[in-house]
C-alpha cells in the first residue's frame, strides 16, 4: 500500500479547513460544502489501490475533496477519474485544487447531469463509482449498467476456480479494451465454497 503524496495531503487539508469555516456560517444545509470526512476519504483511496481501478467515476464533484482522494493513486494504477457536477462555481474550486495537487492530468471534471452521464456510459466500463450528490436521485440511477460488477461469489483472481463458469452479469469485463487485465471473474456452483470461506447461496449471476 502506497502513501498519499504530501502535496495531495496538503491540498486536502486546506479544503477541510476552508470547509469548516464556510459551513459554520451557513444555516441552510444545501449551502454547506459537506465535504467527505478524512476516514471516509482514506477508504476511497484504499479502494482505488485494492481494486487497481482503471476507470473511476464520481457524481458530485463539489469542491474536489473526494476527487483528490480518488485520484491520489491513479497514476500507479494507470487509471483516470471523471467527475460530474451541476455547480460550475464548485467545479472551478475543484479544478484549482486538482492543479495545486498536480492531479489535473488524471481527472476530467465535467459540468453536467450525473444521472444522464451514467446512462450514456458503455456497459461494464467503470471499475469504481462514487455517488456523492443528493441521495433522492440515486434510486432513478440504480443499478448503473456502466459498472463492471464483481458478482457475489466471484473471485477476482488469476487462478481459475475448480468449476469456473463465466457469469453473464460479469461477462463484459472479459471484453474490455482499456488495456487493463481482465478481472477473471468466475461463477461458482450453487452452495460451493468461496475463496473467502463463505458460500454463494445461489445468488450469483441472477
């Protein structure tokens, strides 16, 4: 596991400090920045590394705190982040922060409706998706077909299972043309043991 670059950490810390001052003066919840907590940000950063994420999508750029956490290790994974938001003022702040952290070359900030953007993405083209906008909209976006789902009971592994059958739900990840290696998802027989010690309980591939 790598360490977050000091320059990135410093920019995140500055956003956090500014956000505390800004939010303290706001009585309307929707006017607050409500940036991600540090522990949650570290989780995003960890997920990018653990998944070796090649394509990351965020809906809800805001001031760019999540984008900084997500992009902090994308050069090592060879990945790229695209972030959508409808607030152009917030995105201007995010772009400045990304430039200060020298991550603007791996992040594409887009002004537009995130739900429409998700619907337009190719199937199974996204390794990691972060929804960070108004929760009332999520139900109309879910499940997003653009995400390359590792189904329950599938093991991302270079070692095939004893009785592998490619899940129809995960099949597109075998045909990705992004240059990243295939995720090698396989479907296990009903009730069989899984690598993590559980069983699939017949839920895979539905």
